[in-house]
C-alpha cells in the first residue's frame, strides 16, 4: 500500500498547472494562488508529513524500473506543459490583466514550466533513448534553456563540486552572483563542449548538428509560430505573447538555477592532481527527504544518489543518510536562498559541521 500511494503521489505535480488555471478564472489576487501553494502550503505539508527515508529493495527497484507508469507520467507532463503554455498565450493576448494580476500569472506559470517542467526535462535528458531526449529538448525549448541539455549532462556531471563547474555554487557566494556566473558560464560551457565534440568529427560549429544552434533557433521558432498565429487570428500584432514568453522563461530558468545553487552549495571534491578530482560520490550533493516536495519534484531532492548514479530513474533513487542534509525541502530552501544573510546564517555552519564530521569519520 505504501508503494502504491507513493506511486500515485507522483501525479501531484499536475495540480500545479491546474491551480494556475483555476486562479486565473477566479481573477485578481487569485493569480497568486500557485505561488502560495508552492512556497507556503507545500512547506507546511512537508513539515506535517515528515521525511521519506525508505529505500526500495533490489527486487522492488527492478520492478519499479520496468513499470511503464513512471515513464508515462513524464511523457504526459510534456504535452500538458505545451498545452498549458498555449492556453497561457491565449490568456495574455486576449485579456487585459492588471499589473499585479499579470505579475502573479507570469510567475505562477514560470513556477510550473521551471519547477516541474525543467525537472522532467532533466530526468528525460539523462535517459539514453532518442524519444526520451527529444521530449526533454521540447520542454527546454519552451523556457529558452535548451543548452542545459549539453551543459548539464556533459559538463555539470563531469565537473560538479569543482571550481570548473559553472553550476556549483561556492562557499560565501550569494545566489544573485551565482545566477549571473552560471547563466553566462553554462552557456559558454555548452558552446565549448559542442565545439570540442564537432572538432573531433572534423566539423566546424556552423553545422546543423551543433546542439547550440538548435538551442537558439527552436525557441525562436516556437515563440514565433505562436506569435504569427495569434497575430493573424486577432488581426493585431500579438506582442503580449512575446513579452510573456520571455518573462516566464526567465522565471523558469532562474528557478532551475536556484535549485542548482541549493544542491551543491559549498561542496568541493578533493583535487588529486591538477585538474583531476576524486570520483563523484553521494557526499558531493545536498540531500533532502521531505516526502511531499519530493513527490512534486520526482525525487530530485534525493540529489546525492542522482549524482552518484546519473542514469538511475527517479522512482528508484535512494536516501543517502551520510550525505549532507538540507534542513528543509526545496520550496523553503529557495526562499531562504533569495535572502543571502539568512542563507549564510543557516547553511554555512551546517556545511562546516558536516565537513568536520567527515574528517573525524
């Protein structure tokens, strides 16, 4: 029964776009209902429901890996998100929202496309099948962050917890400095990785095989196609959609970078020789086992096991009790990270205490 309830629990994520839709039709300040849901209700329920520290047995993990339900949930999300964005395009191009309602609506949409959408893209992007990776790229296209597929898989997972990784936040680095460094750095890293890959094939960068060219072109085609349809349908230039698309994309990928900031803050691997580091293990990521937020995020918060076993499907990720532990789930930690003095006060002592415990061990 416990396994069945948790299995069904992964459907929780679909309540987020529903909350945005209901909030919009209720009007005015209800457009902020999804923000309250994510950053108030879920943390409260996390505290009430407690942690999930149960790990599957090898037999159960094998069965879960072979269960098509878990992949079906991911695929379903891709089409829900695309439909959700098309509905959002209709809303912003046909309704004159107040400034307050518009901000609430845009942020709420970005929480969906970034908080869950990029999480699903991350999961699908780690799979080896073309069909899975295609769906990952579709999701990343909708938030203008397709280079994440290159930078994350071939950069971050290689150099995580080292100074070479643009997506690893450093001790004492506030989120806002990290945001600028990682947004620019991960883009450059992805370009360098693609240039190196193509060079090995004796090809230049200006070929269609370059994933970075696709990362620039496909979001423009996606947004541009919707813009043309809306403009022709309404008989006016539907600039509102383009502004909204950029706004929600920034919210979405900023949420991703907030999560990156939280997941690896201050942790470094030992350098064994110049540019050679110890193997990535579960000690190199912050872990969180809050039950509800893990269901919403497809167990992304069990990040320690993910980095140690990157191809492991989300439904089989384990709790790693020896890994550094976050004091709360991602929603509450995100709010904390947005206030650097509070973040440093909470996390720096915790980081130092964990490092000392490892030295003693």
